[in-house]
C-alpha cells in the first residue's frame, strides 16, 4: 500500500484552485500532474496555520482590553478622589449652619472665569421649615448689598472655610426672599427640604436657611471635568474594543468555513471596513475629552445681557401668572399693577362682576407668554423701570392679537415690579431701533428739548391734531387707530343728543415716562384723561344705556343733572430727535372707562 501524504489527503471541496484538478468522486485521492499543484496546497496549509495564529492573537487582544478596562474603571473612582480633585481644579467645600442669611461672594465663588458651581443645602432634622421658607437665590454682585443692608447675615470665607458676620440688622427670617423680583433666579426645596442650584457666572449667591443644615459648594473647572471622567471613558472604550475584537475573531467568511480566504491565494482585495471603525474608536476619547473640556457656547457665556434676559423672563412670568389669577377671580390686581393701569383694571372688574357679558377691553397676557423685547433702565439706584413686550392672549373669537408693551416700575429693592403702563401695539407696527439689554436705556426728562416735542407737551399737540381735520405735519396718522376711534365716537354722541343736551370734551395729560432709543429718539408712555360731561337742557334727563359700562359703573338709571364720564388712555409714542425728518408715531394704546358719576 503506497504511503499517504497528509498534505495531499484533502477533500476536493477544500482546495482553493479547483480549475487545475480533474473532478473525481468524493472521498478519493488525487495524483497531481505537476509540482506546481503540490506547491499550491503547501502554501494553502501554511496560510491556514497563519490564520489560526491571527485568531489566537485577536483573542489575546480582546482579553487584554477587557483586563485593562477593569483596571481603568477601578482606578477612576480612586483617582478622582485622591489625585485629580485638587490637582486639576475640583474643589469641594462644606459647612454646617443654624439659620439666617449666608452670602457666597462672586469673586470667591468663581475663582476662575470658566468655573462651574453647584450649591446644595441639606436639612438636618425636620424638613418642614425648609419647605416653607428656605431657598437659594442669585443676584447682581453690585446690588446684593442693597438687600442685605436691612438684615443680619454671614459671609462664607472659602480660603479659611469659616463663616464670619457680614452685617447686623433685622432677623432675615422675618421677610422671605421667595418670588421677589430683586433676585435673578431662585431655587426652592423639594419634598425632603433639599435644594440644589447651579448659579450662572457673574452673580453672588444668597442662602436663606431656617434651621440646622449642611451646605455644600462644589466648584469645577473644565480641566477637572475632563480628568474626572477620562478614566471612566477610557475604561468603557476598552470594554467596547475588547468585545469588538472578540466578535471579530469569531467572524467567518461565507466562502470559506475555515475563515476568511487569504488574499495572497485568491487575489481578493476588498477593503475591510473595520479599519475605519477602529480609527473612530481611537479618536473618540479625544473628541469626548474636548467636548467635556470645552462645553457648549451657551454654558460659557455669562454676560450681563444674558443675566438681564434671565431676570426679565422671571419678572414677566410672575406678573403674567399674578394677572391670570386676578382676571379669573376679578379681584386683587394690585399685586401686579399700579397707577392708571390699576384703575382701569379695577373698573373693568367692577363692570364684569355686574355683567359677565359686558363688552370690556381687558388686555390679557398669554399664560405661556414669551418676552419679545427687553429694555431695562441703565441705573444702579431705585426707583427703576423696565420695558417689556409680551405676547397677548387670543381674542374672544380666537383671533391672534398684537403683543402688549408694558412698563414696570420697582420703587425699592424689597418691592416687586408693578405695571404702570400697558399698551396694545398697533398691528404690524415696527418699533424703532433700541439699545441692547446689556446697555440699557436712559430716562428722558419731561422738558427735554432734544426731541421734536417735549414729552410733557405731547398730549396737547395730540389734542390739537384730534380737533383738526386733515393730515398733520407733526404726527404720522397712517397707523393711528385711536384718533379715528375718538373722532367717530364723539361725532356719534353729538348727533345722538339732538340738541337736548350739552356735551363737553376735555383732554389732559396726567403723567409720562420716556426712554431713549438707539437713534436718539424716545419711547414715551403717556396717560391721557378724557373728561366727557353730558348736561341735559330743557327739563330733559340723561338715561345711560342699560347694561353699558357707564350705567354699571355709576349705578345711574336716569339723571337730571347730567353724567360725567372719565376715559383713561395709556398711549405709547415714538418721538424722534429734534430736526429729524421723521414724524411722531403712535405705536400702541389701551383705552377704557375709569369712572362714571352724576354731575354735582
């Protein structure tokens, strides 16, 4: 029996080059015609062994990746607490306190301009007092003393890790800081009394604590954030890499049950896509590290403009929510309004309480109102004003109404902002260019001669325009809806009297506030009072419309002496600079009956 060669004793289906061998029945052996065929089989066997070695190498790589991943994951917690904490800018301060105000100054809280801070309060004992009165508040560093000068408080020294007395005064728990417009933002406790806040850069932080508590302040730089998470990221990536290599080692080609065919034998040169995947895996730590170190642009910006926008949105939200509750109850709008705006609101409530179907112009804000424009007064003292343009609620038929321009005033740091002027903007009106929220605006003196008309004389000029038919060289009447309403209303009333009564109209200005625009002009809010007195003659009596505003406000059914009605209008004018080619424009208004009574 001839000697059997193990390299020749192979099944036909396993041979790489079938074209050079004559087909024989399965299980038979082959006699090669030349040495070239034997050389091919020898090369194939060697490459097969080489492929098995690569398989073992892949398994070893996956095992080592998983092993080192475990080491990195285990070391991450240790490194964060022992080495990377202080070395790369991770600082953690904590202290115990009893109660009162505690001030964290901006220059100590944010040692570096790119630091991110987290302040937390954890009660020790009963959390109920914390739910009622505790809070973390942020305020402008230049103004925080205006609040604290009335109360006793402590200051935390980060260098010495101690509390020191900052000032003496009233008990800080006698007046809650919650929902006060002085503060830019606030964070209130959860059901367990715990509070946590990430204050924006550029502010000081005030803590109001009603009882024993633990305060913790964590300050992190972007570099600390990178190195805190780097071991964990590397460990997770190594686990991923090890699993991928392990799966790759088990991968078999469909064309060869013993593994992928050698490109040397088959000439198959298809590109392997896994190389690009490993390139991505190698680059991923760099990308992740860069993302952690840099953060988003919004997080790195803490300009005065962003703080003022945040502050204005907080004020607007409180005012809108307060008015929404007052409108639903038809009472108590004084916590959000003052002056003429308050009197108009109270008169409208009085009418609606007597007749819910009465036609009353009651400007209301959208409950999810968005603030379209913010223009604060550029001042560091009180009182101060703030101009906002806020979305209006829909009309009675669901139609979209123009937004509302509101001017709010804050008399002192402890008081909230109150709406003094409220005007519905004219549809499709374009406001003049205004200063940014960071720059702010300056109040215009009533007797300013830098404008086309002095703000104190604007109503006198407007009344002259109302009494004169035709166009005006001083006022732009193309979008003036109020002028046409007043003219048509007065004309209709005079015709209805038919000589049986005398009607007298008087207009006067009761107040104004002006704010400068970017081009030197001014936005001027004005209160205009319209006194309408109807006196009967020839023994006739005045009978107001049944169910109307005059009848509901005055309670008069019939009068021989006459009725005096006061209409109050709040107007928003744009007054250009003196010598400008622009004309004065009425940008918006609200008008309603403030009072009605019998002539005395």
